[in-house]
């Protein structure tokens, strides 16, 4: 079968590999239906930060159809359509036993610690699979995992009713945060992104208002109302600093982007304004909620996807996305049949 495997930074290869063996107890085999490229995939490809095994089939945002079930698996059957939980946790550390598996002390992810979704078939622990309606399209179902990440960031921010909120960065997670807020929140939604095509797309889909990251632009967009809440989905140090400077006192900035630098931060800024920084990592129990929202959000999610023709085109798509050459949120390869 064909698979896309990461060997080292900037070394991503499409190869013929053996299909998975018969699943051992507790495991199932999936025929992959669709798989998307995540920002963390790009980060790992560029930096090698999370390469723990060489080679490894990349990809952790995907869905599939079960084609084989091992012993000791209950609730899942051949033919079920499933979304994949990307988190591989130990289940025994204090974080896991307290219900915070997303900050497991030994946390890894599918596509890094085990083979992922950029392959025709994959073998995974049954506990990582969540059934979804077969009526949900493959591209939409492949977005369940990033939608769960976005829902987690929105939940962490805990917006009071009617409060304005700013999304900095309208890539996959930022755009999905905006989509979730457009359905779940009743306050003004502001959007900022350097990619004007993508900014326009998210504004059209969510009804959010595009703004520049300046005090005057935000004040004009809100007719003088204060901005106290924001989500940064860029990881850009400059964007984070700009967002902090835009927030009025008593607010929060949720950080969900993967950063490539360090903040030069005066803590007095946080103290004197009573501003909180919230780290948002992966998700806790939001995947089930994301799956339940897929039918309702399908029309919007379809607008946010761009197709990748085949697995052979995945490496070139990685490079194109790193150059910022996409007006859509999610590049997804969908398998025929």
C-alpha cells in the first residue's frame, strides 16, 4: 500500500509499504477515508522537534472505515465509520488519572509515536476511535480532531455573554474557533490574519469582522467597546504581543498556536491589567462534541477544505503550505471508495 513517511526534518517520502497485520487484541484496522495536514505536522516536518521513530507514517487528523477488529474490542464493528482521537497517553500519570490526558506526562500523538493517517490503511488501539454517522462526508469527518482542539480553546476562554472576542490567525484552528464562536457565542467576533483571501473566507463563513491589529481598528470595529478576550492561533511572538497590547484590563488571551520564538514579556503588564494567559493544548472531552456537531457544520466545513489529489501530492502540499500558499483552512487527501 502507499504511505507518506517522515524520516527527518524536510525528508518526507511517499513509499510502498506492507499493509497492517491482523489486529492484535484491543486494536482495529482502518481503511483511511480522508486525512488532513495539520500545522503541527508542518512544524514537525520543518524542525523535527517531535520525531521519535524513523520512519513514521505521518498524519493525525483523519477518519476511516473499520475493516478488521481484534479480540477484546467492544462497541466497534467492521464497517463502522470512525473519527480518530490523536492523543496517545499513558493512562497512569497524575494528569491522566485526573481526567487531563491532554497534558499527560508522556503524551504523544498518532503519526509520531505510532503510524498515522497518510496511508491507505492503519492499525490503531480501539480506544482512539469514535463512531460517526456514515452520512457525514469523509473530508468533514477528517476535521473532527481539529474542531475538538478549537472547541477546547473556546471552552478554556470561557467568554461571558455578549463580550467581543478577537481571533488572531485564521488558519485551521483559528478559523474553526471562529466557526464555533459564530454558533455558540452572542458577542461581536473580530478576525485578524495576514492572508487576506483566508481572512475573507472566514469572515464570509462566520460573519466575523476583519480587523488590523491596531487599537484604532479594534476600537472602530467595536464602536468604542472594550476588547477583553482573544485567542491567538498563530504562535507568532509578534502577534501575541500585539494581542496583549489590545486587551483591556480584566481579560484573557488563550494561546493555541505553536510558537517558534520566545516572548519578551513584562509581567507587570499582566499584574496591573489583571490579564490572564491561558495555554490550550489539544483537547479533553471535546472530540465527542465535535463529532456530534459535524452534521450541522458540514456545509461550512466543506467550504473550508481544499482537496489533495492523492498521497503522492502530500509532500508538495506540505511545502506549499509552509510558503503560505493556501486560501483554505484545511488541505485534505480523500481516498476513493
